[in-house]
C-alpha cells in the first residue's frame, strides 16, 4: 500500500502532539487514534498505519535489551543501567536476557543502535573477514 505524503505529514503531526514531558502520553495517543477512526478523514487507514509505526519506533528508542552469556552481577548491571540512562535519558526501560549462544560478553540493543561485544559476534566478524 502506497502511503500519501499527506498521510505521513498528518501522522508525524499526531506523533509530535502525543508527547508530554518528553515521552509519549498513552492517553493522548489513544485519544488521537479514536478521533481519527471516528472522523475517518481521507486516507485515515494510512494515517493510522503510519502513526502506529512511528509510535512503535519511538517506544523502541526508549527500551534497551541487554543480552549476556551469563547473568550479570549487581555492580555490572548497575553500571550498564547508569551508562545507558546517561546516554538515552532517565525514561529508558531495561530488559536483561541470558543468551548462551553469545559464548561470552554482551550485546546491547536500544532502538536501531546495537553494540555487540560478544564472543559470538567477534567470531562471526572474523569468519566474514576470512571468507
């Protein structure tokens, strides 16, 4: 489905209006979705589709996934939390996962930013260089 420039522009305006104190206000977002669905302006399905995509991307920017081969101890976990919150803001939510296939090290994903300091990542990069 091709989305018109007007639908994209309207969805971006809705996204900007959805912010309150630097983060997305879920009550406002729900209100905007219900208003658009109720009024059904031209291209409203495209507007809602783009708006929900923008909301999802914005929420991903505020959520960090930290994967490690072994569970992190308290001081290391606190250090990771402090570093990420200083870089991305205090409203960042954290999720810690244990992924044995990393072999060692850690991989951090915040939105589209990925830092891979895992042994598996290093081995994969070395294999790519050798082939």
